[in-house]
């Protein structure tokens, strides 16, 4: 009896094991997991993959003709063709197994874009090489339109090598990029602060004067003013108005330079000169982003900075003003001068004594020696 009971137990255990093994296979057949995928492509195209877990053979299909999917074991090989349009595109690869399970994987391909991260590149007068990062997917070439600048592309960098600039003036040229479906250019300048010092015509659209907060506007059509841009000492550059100027006699407007760039900034709220000192008034620079005839009803403006970028126009040097990414409701478009107490350190709604004048659409043109 004991022997029979042992035999019966062994048979029963074997049946249980067989049953369990059969159940496990049923579950495994139903499993289809995406283990890993690499299916994001540049415009140049290339190869990627999708690795899956499945207990039964898998197949794969692509929703787009440019995206190809082939299966080798539990790996789906994905190939994207070369792409020349600027907008990106996408496809779906559907992976299925014999049990009817399926998974969708999105395939992304970037557009044929070209990016250089500076619109204007400034080089020092010394003939040293500067490397500028580039982003592109299809091969591009670069060529300068002036002989003083050598350019080449290496390891996704634009290498700029100028000859030494001993002209005493800034100079500039265009670098043009070409590739399949790509046409672009950037401005390359060579110069330093010393190259732009000198006498300029300070041009502006109109001069407005307002003597009090609610005064009537006196509009005077502008005439260019001769000013000097000077470096008073190392690192301190300013615009000097002549003592004989009718509206801004002898004012000194400090400029802040961006290191390595041919541009400067005038910051709002700084003291630039005195008018009627006996009356205890000082005028400050300020900026406005509204039409000046709206200003007579009250104080509108911000202490944003106004930027000037120097350019070559033929043989001339000019500087145009532009908004320096100002935040807030009012965008600076010119210089607004206001009166404040002589001992004031800032200008605000409580202490300003009225508008002195406003200049709009400012640009400078260098006077040749």
C-alpha cells in the first residue's frame, strides 16, 4: 500500500507540472513588449532599431514609404531615407506577433534645417581664428565674399580666419552657406572700439519738448547734430554733444559696450547733464515706446536700455538703434529726456518735474576725416 501511494503521488505531481508548463506557454505567447527603441533621425537619414520581447515570431510594417522596417529575430531594423524639406515628418511602425498582439512605435525625422547661432559675428583686428558652432543635417559649404576672410567648416564648426585689420576702421563681409535646399548667410565684422571712435552725425526723426507733466507739445523737425564718440579712459566710452547744441548743450551720454561686439547700450535713468542749474533741475535719459503726443497726459516709459549696432554701408560706418529685448508694456524707440531734482539718483512718478524732450528713430553716421 505504501508503494502504491508513492506511485500515485508521483503521477499526480507530474500531471500538475505538465499542466503548469502548458499554462505558462499560453501566457508567454500573448506577451509583446517593446524593450528598447532608437528611431529618431536627422534629415540625413540612417538606421535605427526596435527591440521587442515576444514568445512568438514578430512582423513589422511601416505607415510611410520613406520609413522601412525589417525583422531579424526579436529586433526590428528601421531605416529612414534622406530628407530635404525643412519641416520634420513622422511615421508609425506597427510590430505584431503570432498571437495577434501589436505595438505602435512612432518614428521621427527632423527637417533639413541649418542653424548658426549668431546673425552677426565680430572678430578682433588681430588675425586670429574664431570657431562658431553650426547645426545642420545635410552637408553645407561656406564662402566669404571678401578676400580678407578665410572660412571653412570642420566638425560642425565654422572656422573664421581674417587677415590683420590695420585700416583704422571696421570692415565687414557676408559669409554665404549652400547645401541641398539650403541658402543662408551671416554678417562677419572685424573691428574694435578704437575703429569706431570719431565724429558722427546724430540723426533723429523729430525733437519734442514738454516743459511740464501736462504741457503742450512743441514739435521741431530734426536736424542732424554733430557729436563725438570718445573713449575718455579705458573701458569708458560716451557720446559728447557740443556745448553749442540748442537743446542738449554739452551733455555726456555714457555707453556700455558688449565685450567683443560692435554694439553699445544707453541705459535709462542715468544722469547725462544739467539744464538750468540755478533752478535745481537735472535731466536724465529715459525711453518711451508710445507716441510722444500721448505722453502729455502723464508719465509713461521705462528704464529699459536702447542698443545701437554698428554696420558698414559701403565705405560708411553707421549705427542703428534697436530695442534690446525690453520687457513690459512700452518698447523703447528713442531717447526721452526728463527733468528731476538735482540731487535725485533715480527718476520716478513722484520726483520727475516734467519732460524736457524726446528723440525718435535715432541713427548715427560717421563723418569721414
